[in-house]
C-alpha cells in the first residue's frame, strides 16, 4: 500500500487515509452493518479511499491497483443493502462521487452523466428543463447512476417506462487493467450487446464510469386510481387486467402494509396513468376493475414513498429490519406470497412480516417483503430469515432478487438461479480481472 500511495501521489489523484473516511467507506446500508457501527465495531475497513475526478484518473487508479494486486471495492452512494462492496480484504475503497458531470441533449432525448451523479440531483435538473428520467427508485436521493446500472436497478415507474437496462443507451466502462471501453451511441444496434455484461455486475468486472440514458417529457396529464380487495388473489387479478391500459405505476399492498399506509385492513392497489389521454385510459381501467374504489390512497403513498426513517428509528432499539424482493410469474404469485410470509413469520423473534408488489410485467411481477424482528441473537436471526425466505421463494416459483442485487447476502444461491451460466460468468471474471482485484471476495 505504501507503493500504491506513492503512485497516487505521483499522478496527483485525491485520496484519504483518515479514519473518518475509512469508516464512511466501510459498509453499505445492510442492517447488520448499522448494528455493528452502533457498537463501534465496523464490519471492515479499507486501507485507503480514492476519489478519481475523471475517467482518465479512474483508469490510472485501476492500473495501479492491478499492478500491485490490491483489491478495489467500488462505492457510489453506498445505499445498497446486500453487503456487496464491503472491503473485507482492505485495499482501496473507490468512490465514484466525483464523476459528477451531467450533459442533457434535448433534441435526441438523452442525458449523459458521470457514474457518481446522485439520482435526485439529476431528476431535478431534468425537471427544470421539462424532462424526467422516470427512473425513480426509493433511494433516488442517495443512490448514484452508476450504482443503478451495477445493481440492475428498478424504479417506481418501471411498469410504464422499464428498468434501468431499458433506459440505458450506452456505457463507458473501465476494466481492471485500466482499459477504457466505449461504444458508439445509437438508438439501437444488432449484434451482441456486450455492455449488458455490466448490468447487475456489482463491481466484479470493472467500474461503470459514464452512462447515457433516455429521457422523457414530463407528463402533461396524470390520473390516479386506488382500490381495495378481500384477498391477494383479487388484487393480483386487477393488476393483470390493468396492464393492457399501460399504467406508468402500479402497487399492491397486503393487509398489513395497507394498515400501515392507509389505516385499512384490506388488500389495496394504486395505479397512476400518464400521457395525453391518461384520464380517458384510467376511466377504462376503472370500468374493468373488480375492486372497491377508494379515494386518496395514491396521494398518501406518493407523500410517503421516500421516507425510510423507520430504519434508523428502530435499529437503535435492537430491532432487525430489512426487505427481500423477488420476482415470479403470475401463476406462482399467490403461492409465493403466502409461502414467503409464512417462512419469515416462522422464525423466532419475528414481530412483523408484510409485502407489496411493486413492479409488473406481461409475464409476472416483483414482490417486496418487509420484516422486523426483536431477536436475542440478531445476526443468527437475520441469517435464518433470509435462508427460509429465499428457500420458500425458490420452491414456490420465485427467484433470488429483482432489483437489490446479489452481493454476499445472496451469493450462496447463485447456482440455483444461474445453473451452468455461473461457470460462464466465472470464466468472464477470470478473463477480464486476471488478478482478481475487483470486489474481491464477493464472487462465490
């Protein structure tokens, strides 16, 4: 590391070895990390934090790390929850936050940003010009554009506009060797789309440096609907019917989450329609619904949608709180919902388990489970909940993850999901990262 530091000084690349910076880059938002920080026992510490200000500086950092075989852990906003970038082997914590440029091309309806741009800042700048990315994750104000790509992010309006992989036009990526990869920007191309290797790659194959994405005009007309139901099956039935009306957003809340949000013990659904004919389309959806229409639920949710303060409030009291999101086909949805809820509640110490469905497709949807426990042994409890929940998902037709990523938290189930593709991924990792410097220790 002494030689690495000397090289960084020679290249005039900003870095820090101050303890407060090492602690700031020692974790993500995983609840166990929060508990360890409260006990003043960080989960891990890097030996240095590096702050490249350009793609060229980023390239130099990776060349230096590769030369000395020093591990590199990539940090954007550190808002992830899957223990993916934790520097358990020390080395370099690489911050992308100084890669913060934004270039809006109104004529071609695209925006190009550095990987470290915070989503909330980008959305505000686009809104000022009459545009929106329409990629609105709950972490909008604390996550980065590069992090969205690296974790295969999904936003609240994905039902209407797609996930991050549907919005990206091109990427600039820096490989572990320092080589900069760039492709010609075009609306679409045939052939192998190699940039997709980096969607959901979580820093394993290199560093996402710059992203070009589609943008949309702010909708001129918006219509909102909300309904209540007696069962999850009835709510899912309406969601499936509504897809033909192309809602921008839909969400289903089970009875427990409806109680928390809307003070109602029914299952509920909200839907938002956007565009020139939003009100007329929403009227068609209203006519097709089998639920009982209620007023105001959509506005209540919109008001609360970015509030994650409960995490910090209950953690200090000894509670363990987390979320588990999985995807499934329509045919598996009712069984999966009930199986995962039951699995979580079966773990001793669980206080609450609930779910909502947050992203919808022609073939299926995403369930987002929330649990809280007050266990005697927090780490054992947490591990047991995850084990039972993922096992229940896999047995019921679901998968490992929809949009939070894999990290260390889910890696033991990767073979169940990827099958033979796992070996292909291992081969690609060995090819592009011969010295295994990128996010060392994460890949199973």
